[in-house]
């Protein structure tokens, strides 16, 4: 990348989230989409409108003349491919953006970090829920100590994922490619919890598979309790066994100086703000009525991710979710599943 030139991106994995990456790259005036990669055909993926070179593998892209000009490779492929594809991209001296999770275990995440340090390239972990107005608001509330000491935090994630999502020919639900409910569905919310309150310990977990025995290789529901290293206790209750449609994703905080709750399907609404000597400010709309407004929840915030990549590579900002934080989320999920 030369001074004042556009940042050149390639996207591997052109499903729903990969298309979001591509769209946000095209919309950013300082970035350029130069390639797309997927094992499916252009027609099958309905990506003709991007009008950029298409490759059927990352290796094919990297070995092409076009591949030499790529600055950043965005990985939006199935979870189980993230580590290997990130390693290939880093070997080719490319910066990398990895959709959540950056890996399916701590050891693989550490391999990616080691390689990035070795080749002096950035790795961006996509945890875009940090940009939502309720998340930004609660972060400020905690950091300014307006809530005082944190007593209890309850995170509830109740979604519907049935045979409309877990299709026989899909990677969803396969242990080696999906990883589990906490990796694919709810890692964004675990990231928000870690971002706000820090690490956890004394984990006790119970899992159950209520109605996904014929759809997935893993649990659909769980109760998890823990203590925060920084003080206070917490719980995570989650399920994808909810009938027909998503119910909620919510976080309730009980603290020394008050109580707050953010809820809605995607933890995108302030439902309770009862804090001593404090008035809830007017927050920006979570899904503004513009080009991004048609997308709900976390999918509405990918433009912030691309903006941050461009700013970092132009030496205007630090990475908002660095790869060490991405590793920490993977480690926390791994410890929840192992019960320690």
C-alpha cells in the first residue's frame, strides 16, 4: 500500500457475512474490493454485482498477479477454516481480518498471533457489537465508576436456530467447522461481557441438547455461573431451542449505585436505567435509517470494522478489537465448555 492509495481488500467466504464485508469495503471511499474467494460459484452466491475477479481458493488468489496487490484479506469462511486461512494469508505478508471466532481453540489462536508477530502484519478480530450505542454507553458508565462496584451480571441469549438454519449441506452444526453454540451464535455477547467486566473464574456449567439431536453435533442450551476476577459474580444462560423466532439477548447489571439492562433481540435497546444521580442520555439509533439500516443487530456494524482497518493502516488509529482480545474470547469459551 502506497501513501494516499486505497486499501485493497479481498474477501474469502461469500455467504451472508462475507457479502456484508464486501459491501462495506465498496462503500468505504478509502478502500477497494479487488477479489472474492469461495468454493461455490458466482451465480450460486449471487455476487455478480461486485464485478471483481473471483477465485475458488485462497491459494489460487495468492498465486495470481492480482493477489500480489492485496493489502488485507478478510476471512468470513466457516469457523474451522479460520486458523489455516489466516496462516496462509500471513505467510503471504497480508494483513488479516478474521470473523468471530478467530479460532476454535486457544492453541490455534496463539499460532495465528505468533505468525502475525513474525511477519509484522496486523490481525483484526471482528467483534463489531462493541460499536453499538448501548454497548458504548454501558462501557462509559462502568469506566467512569457511575455504577460503583459491580455486584451481579446476568447475560441471557435466547435465539431460534432450527432446520431452517442447520441444513444438511451446511457447515453449521458440524463440530469441526462450527465449534458449538457459544462460538457461532453468542461469542459477540461473551466479548461484550469481557470488554466491560474483564476475565472470569470459578466457572460452573451445565449443558443440554433439547431439540437439536438430529441437527447439530453439540448442545443447544446451557447455564453457566462464574465470578469476575475484578469482583462481582455473573451468569450466562443461553439457548437456540427457542421456538420459531429469536426471543432476546440481554444483559442485566446489578451494582452499588444502580441497575441497568440492555435487551432486545440483539442487545440493542436500553430497557432499564435506574442509577443514582444519573439521567440516561439520548443515544444514537442502533440501526440508523441509512445504507446500513436494513441489517439488524451485529450485522449493522461491519462498516465500523472496515473504517478501523483503513484508519490503522493509515496510522490514524489503534485496532479496536485486537487479536489478543479475540484470543481471550476463544479462551473463555473453551474454559466454559470444559467447566473451568
